[in-house]
C-alpha cells in the first residue's frame, strides 16, 4: 500500500490521464516489474519517424475494421496520417511501394483468411516480390479453441518477411478477448514509429526504442458454466426441420445483442465407447492436455475431435500406421477399423496427432435487458444423408439433447460490427430460418429499453403452420408496436417458391424510403445463396426505386456498408 501522500499524488496524476495513457502506464509498470528495473527511462521530445502509414484489415465480423479505425485515430494524434483500407479494396501492386504497413487479419474455417483478405493473401503467396523497403506489423485475430489458431495472420507475417519485409514489431496473436493485447501491440508499433532523445536511429531509418511490455492477461476468454432452463423444439409436428430454443442461466454473464455464444460440444458415447473397446484403452490413464490433466476417456469424450478428421490429420495417421490412405474426411472409428494401429501402444502417438474439438458459434437470441442472467440460442439440428444413413451435426445434436438442469460450458464471442444503432434509428432485419435469432434479441432489447426507432422484419421458412419460429412473440411485438412491420415468406406453401428477397422487392418503394431516411439493414442466415440473393435484390430496389443506374446502385450499397448501415452475420 502506498503512503497517504504518495497515494494522493498518484491518484491526482492518474485522474489527468486519457484512456490510452492509462494503458501505456499499465504496460510500462508491468514491464518494469517483470524486467526487475527500478528506474524508468522517460523520453523527452518525440517526433514521428514517418508522416504516413497504411493500416489494412481483413475481416468478416468487423473486429479488424474497428481496430484499424481506432489505430488510425491514435496515429493521427501522434502526427502520423494513416490510410485505412480493407484488403479486398487494397491495390495489390502497392505493397511493393509501401514503407510502413500494418495488417490486421482474422482467421476463419480451416485456418483460412477471411474472404476480404483472400486476394491479398493469394497475391503475396503466388508472386515473387521485392519488399526490401517494407517495414510491417501483423495483428492476427483468432480463437484459441480452434486447432489452427490465428493461422492466416501467421502466414501473412511469415510471407511478408520471406519477401524481404522487416518486422516493426513481432507478430501478435489475439484470442477472442483481443482488446488489451491489440492495444498493447499498437502501443509497441507507435514506439517504433517515434524518435526520442533517448532513442537511436539505426542504419535503415527505423528506431531502436524499448517499448513498454504488454501486461499479459492471466486467463484467456472467460468460460461460463450455465444451467439449461429450457430446451424446446420450435417446429410443429410434421415439419421437415427441428429447431431448438435453448435458455441458459449463468452468473455474471455479459453480452450484447449481436454477439454469439461459443460452444465446444462433447462427442456422443455411441462413437466414444466403440473406440475405447476396440483399442482396449485404460480409461483412467492420464494425459496432459492444454495444461490440464485429463483421463483417456475424457480426452475422447470432451477434448479431441474424433467425429470427422480433416485431411491433414488423416495424412499424419497414414504416416503413423505406415499405410497409403486417400485424402478424405473420415471418422476416427472408421479409420481405426479400416487402417488399424500396429498395436495398442500407439494410442499415445495417436493422441498427439488428433486435434481439439473446434467450437461452434450460435447467434444469441436473447437480450440482457429483457432476460437478466440468461442467454438464449436458436439451434437447427443439422441432419444429412451419408451412405443411405441419417447423420447429425456434432454440436447441434449435442445441444438438442441437453436436458433441463444439465450443465453446459460456453463463452461469448463478441461481434462489434453487428450492433443496434441509436435508439431513435430505424432498422430493417432480414433473417429467414435460424437467421431470426439475433433479431429476436434486437426486438426484445428495443422493447425492454423503450427505443423509439421503427423495426421492420422479413422472416421466412418452409411452411407457415409448422415452421413459423417465435410466432407468438412476434405477434405480441407487432400488437404492442415494437415491431412496426413484418413480411413473411413461406417457400413451400404454394406452387411457386417465395423467399424473403421476393417480399423485399414487393415492398421495394417503402424499403427504399426507409433506407433513404437513415434505416440500417441487417442480414442473418445462410451465406449462400440467401445473403447473395438478398444483396442482389437490394441492388434492384435501389436501382428501380431510387432511379439510379446499375453503377450508381452499386455505389449506393457500398456506401451503406461503409457507413455501417448494411451489416451481415452469415454462415
């Protein structure tokens, strides 16, 4: 504890600091403690090494874009003009002309770059470039629950270095709780871009300045343990679908409408038990898994992906058993039966090549204002045919089987680019099927907070009688005035299939009037073909009812995206 006089001085000093300055002080003090230093080096007059820098981003959820904009504002305060641009808009041949370049890249799917970064990623990997004057930094966003965590950012960083680029700062990989790590990384970048009387300039013009150490979080993403309150099938008898509304209670849960819930499913016993029996495994034998001691049975049940192994794992398995195995996705049990291990002692080696179960994300369908202490999700049980046999998706099947009072672990995946606008702004929501989930959250939130903006929903599914999800709630919101307007499209209730985009076009004049007067458009659901069809219809509406050329309509929609008024959460 500080002496009273020192404490007063300290509090007075802290009270004068901005948020960014507090972050700097926090990192600096942490660095002093970890390095055993007692005397801070205080730099005197500072000036930028460069007057301009390019900050690029590749994103699907919008987190990279938000960080890029925040970093640009901070750079400007230090006298550095930052050009912020999405990697899908970046002129690829400009990379060879850059002096100072930052890339903020997320990772999706099987370690892939987001769609917005794909052209840039391919360009630098498929071309031999001379980047000897490039000084760069890469911030790689990801999720440590996935096997290929932040791989896209890692590969961009590695490739730029191989092409001759010089790292301003080391690669920073961030988990879903990325804010403090990202802030610390950019503080280090700014230190490298700033001269001081205590710093020295090396031969290539970059600055040798010791940046403050970044305070490391003691834990990663916050894992909640929840209790199932409700698990009901929203579809009526006779439906081709099974859609579960699941309510979970959890202490001190924090989320906002637009966020998603991350779940790591358990493998079903029907595939775990046969593996245990086939290999005659000692269930209680312990293994170290991500700094945790777990039994062999727990590994197979809760930790490792044994459902469908990706090709990279099948390739490692082929090397393990010394056999030529075709590159394909296959369940571990089938693999063990067709290409058995040499002997059961190879189980330990098998564990080494298997990957963790990847989490699945589900749009949250509740509001913290309307459903205190709870989080709700809307889950379609995924069913598909394989070799004349019905199969179910691992996570949707797991969630659909959870019973009331059972426990579940989950985390919150923030989506800062799928947020409600100000309370007085209008919104148009387009969400067929389980795409309704975040819009139930939006409507519940606006209802609970008394928001005055108008709300228009487009919803669709196969049949009105069996597939009208949340019908009673939507009707109540319509009656109370929270839901200003609703248009429904049930595709198979008539000979001609009708989808949400057809309803958009039928209401095109009013639709264009809403967006002309400031309404934001939100789309959630299937990426293909739904979201593509919706965007094409939006173009038609703007062209027809806005009396614009095709080129002008394209520009209008692009401006909506740029202004944050056309937002998508698609999968």
